[in-house]
C-alpha cells in the first residue's frame, strides 16, 4: 500500500517553503474539506496561490491536486484529524481504541515501505553465519533488544543483551570471528548507542542498526541499516507507543524470515524449547 499522504506531509512539513507550508497546515487540519475543493479554493483558504498548491503537490511526491484529492479520499478511512496525537483529558475508551487501531495500522504499513527487502535479506544472511549476536538498546529500545533475544535463543541462536556497556564491550573484544553487533535506537542519535556501535566496529564485528527512517548517525556507522517508519509521535507522549511497535515489528520480520532459512530445524528447536519449559513446570 502507498504511504499515508498525511504522514508524508507531516514528515516534509519543516522543509517546505512558507507558502507551501500554509497549504500543508490546512490539508493536515481539514483533509476531508480539501477533498471537496478545487486548487483555487484551497489556495484561498490557505491564503496563497494556485501555483503554490501545484508546487506543494510536487514537493510531497504527488503529480497534481487531483491526485492529492484521490489519495486523501482513498486513505480517509485510515486516519483521523488528530493522527499521531496522544490521549486527551477525559477521552472515552472507544475513542482511545479507535485512535490506537488506526495509528497502529498506519505505522505497520509504513514500516513495510521503509524496511527494505534487500536490507532484511542481508541482515538475515549475516545472522545465519554468525556464531554470536550482541545487542544493545536503552529505554524502549532495550525492550526490543530483549524481544530479539527471546525469539532467537528459542531456536538455538546465541544472543547476548546487556545495558552494561563495559560488560558488553568486554565480551565483544573477545568475540568469535563473524559475530554480529546489533544497535537499536529509534532516533539513531543516542550517545551511548553510537559509542557502542563504534566499539563493535573497532573489535571487528559485523554491525547492524535498527532505527527510524532517517539519515542518522547510527545508520551511517552500521554495515547494514534497518529502518522503520518515522512515527511522528506527540511530543508530550504517554509512551514510545508507535516507535516501539515499529521496532518490534521489524524484529518479527527478521525472525520469521530467518525461520524460513532452515525451517524444519528451527521448528524442531522451538518445540524442544517449549517442552523444556513444560518439564520445568513439573519440578517441585
């Protein structure tokens, strides 16, 4: 599915010229109204010119105003006017569920667009060959690192996750040849995450980053750069909801694609690990 047009506008908003930004602001505020307008109507509402409307469409990767209206109309069931906003005072439960469902659908669709098949293939190929995987993430990214460890250790892959940088660096310094380091950070700009990536490269590990889709420091350092949707969460958010979802989804994509490479063997390991927990539960 094509990327959500409102998300594209939000991502490019800060880079638009002043006249086009006025148009963007109006489209974001009243997308349903824009569907019923012509280019002159929108220009009048945004206090700019029809030529600026055309330039705005081109700036967001759309051929013209008619195409913009078609995109808005086609995707109108996927967004609300407060797309990516956080909860509001006294907001009712039905509205919260609706908002979460819409935003979850959008962020997963957009992550499918940004998570390159070729890059996923390259990452899985390296993971298949590696004797050990070292993973680092802080905050919400630590939860993603732990999810990656839980999934891959159940099929027999050796994965070490630690928030103790000294412990992890010491382990990487004596890592077996061919080992991998995976650095997880939504922004790709956390100082500790960048230092850990630099350390992994110094000790000769193959490196993989998992960040949002942007030109960020962690991605530039990594041998392989996995990127998820830029979620545009509210500044005063209640939690890293959608960025976390996009990263967890990326781990699932890696895991399931990895599973296909030796399906029978991996399924056997999953069954053995499940039985092991059943046996443990029987101990007094």
